[in-house]
C-alpha cells in the first residue's frame, strides 16, 4: 500500500515585498555626471548602501537620486550589469573579450566600488577573477601605476590589498630599478622584505585559499 502523503494546506500567499518593480532610482556617477536608472528592488537586494539610503532617507515625493561623484561611470556600469545579471563582465571597461582576464586596475576599481556600496558578493567575485588570472599564468607583477591607484581607493588591510601584496611579493621579477621599487606600497615592501630577509614562505594566491581574501560573515560557511 502506498504511504499516505500528508496534504499541506496552501496557507496564505507570501507577503509581498514593500518594493515593487515600478520603483526606480536615479544614480549620477563620476565627474561627468553620467546617469543610470535602476530598479530599487534590485539595488536594495544586493547592496547594503542602497538598502540603507533608500529605506532611511527617501520619503514620498523626495527626489530619488543617489550621487557617486568619486566613482567612475564605467565601473558603475559593471556594477549595474552584475546587479541585474549576477555576472561580472569586465569587457564593459577593459576593451577585451568577456573571457579575457581583466586588468588589475579595473579589478581594483570594481572591488572598491563594491566595498563602498556594501556588495560583498561582488567583492568576492572580483577576488576570484584575480586568482583565476594568476592561476592561468598571467603576470603577478601589477603595474606600479595600477597599484598606486588601487591603494588610493581601498582601505588599509583590506582583502584586495592583501591579495595584490601576495601577488606582487611572490613574483620574482623586480620592478624597473630601485627607484620604482621604492614607490611600491609599504605593505608590499614589508612582505617582500619578510620573504627576502627571513625566508618567509611566498603566498602565491590559489583558488584553494580564496576564502582568505573573501568577505564572509562570522559563522558563514566557506566556499566549496
Ligand atoms: Zn569564500
């Protein structure tokens, strides 16, 4: 005899989210004031910055505009594409194919924007993309100009700084002479010195240890 299947009562329909897909906000980005329009439901679901900005400050009738003058429109375009598609497409800013490795500079820019907007999932995807780039044999010697720029837009001790520090310090090629090496960020010089003077092991970033550079809440399971 077949077992009796317990019939669940359908119950009340799920509560509707307070946001609907007709609500949009305008985002003005960069010094040229490029304008983007996003659905607030999408923006607030993936970004704690948009979640707090929209829920706290926006009243009925108030201008629904967010300004991000210090970020670049191209970088924000990558963010909007990720919000809607879940995929990280650097070809928007890199002038390369969607499957080519992105430049370190644009990785840094997108990570910094994701950090500012409170989108840790996007930060982690950028980290994974850098580690993939390293794993496929791309140089770990990040251009000095890119490092300087990334160091200007990211906080001290941040995961992307740790990752790039380990990329550069574990690469054997020296920069162009002493003058250029002296301009390297202090964290990188210290790590290179630690390896050189104390024989500390090189930390070549690998996918196996990618969670070392991820943003995870306490207790959250690590990536498989
Ligand atoms: Zn992880």
